[in-house]
C-alpha cells in the first residue's frame, strides 16, 4: 500500500493566467482535479505541497475539501518554474484503489559497480520508467542493482526487477545505466567545457552589441 499523503484543497471559481499569478503571490498553488466524471478547479497551499510532496511524482494523495469530503487521487503532472524550482500548477487524477493506472516510477541506483575499481565511471541514462499498476500498489521506486557491472556493461529496462503486478511500458531495449571507460567520461567533460566556453563567448559578443 503506497504512502497516503493528505492535502487540503479549496475550490476556486476563476481560471486564467492572471488569476493564477495572483494566487501564487498569495502563497496558493492552482490545481485541477480530473477523473470521476468531472473536472474541479481547486487551489492548495504551496508550502504544504512542497513540505509533504516536494519533487515526488506519481504518488497517491488524499485530497480533503473544505467540508471534509475526501477523494483519492494521483499526482499526474506538476508544472515547475525552472528558475525558482517552485511549483506553478498541479494536475490531480481521481482514482479508485483497485483501478489500473499509468504512472512514472523513479529509478534508484543501488550498489557500487565493480568496474569503478578499474577507473570506470557509472553513467545513469534513465531516472524513471512508465508503468501500469493498481493504484493501491504503486511502488515508490524501483531499485537498480549496479554492483555487478564491469567496464562496458550496462543495464536495460528489460533487466529491471519490478514488483509483482507491475507492468513496465517503457521499451525494454532502452538503456538505464552503464559503466564507461574513464577516457569516454573525460571526453564528455571536455565537450561540456567547450560548449560552456562557446556559450560564454557568444554571450560576451551579444553584450558588446
């Protein structure tokens, strides 16, 4: 059974970007609840959302209305401000506990690859996978054991060990993580540094104009 977080929500009559900005300035977070044959415009405390949910995704929550009415939902999508890392808008989706839902589950790397002993570098390529599962059995994470990886070895989606009842929708041939030789990682770092230097030079040139 997934952890059930309670969030207090209040109805909001107005929509639109101007009203959304006003709510955010007052500390409220605009949200929409879908599913269950209807759509509800609501708002909730940004502080409460960040304290209880943070940057988690696809988790079960109990939405508690002003009159004490409760509904079970999953967090379907959160829009974030890229500059401040603050939430801008949340989409909730009502579900019943025995309903099959499609959600994204984070991947958690565990173990130290043996290839690191020989100078290899672990490169994680995927951080979450799309799954189908009963709402009552959404895993908080899927662990990825990388301890057996040597230089040149990798793990694909098809190699993941998932709990019973979970079906992975992400294609099995997609790479999750691999151990690369140190020379490859060094080339990546040099390319990143070169790109940063080019961007800085372009910025300086624009400023001079």
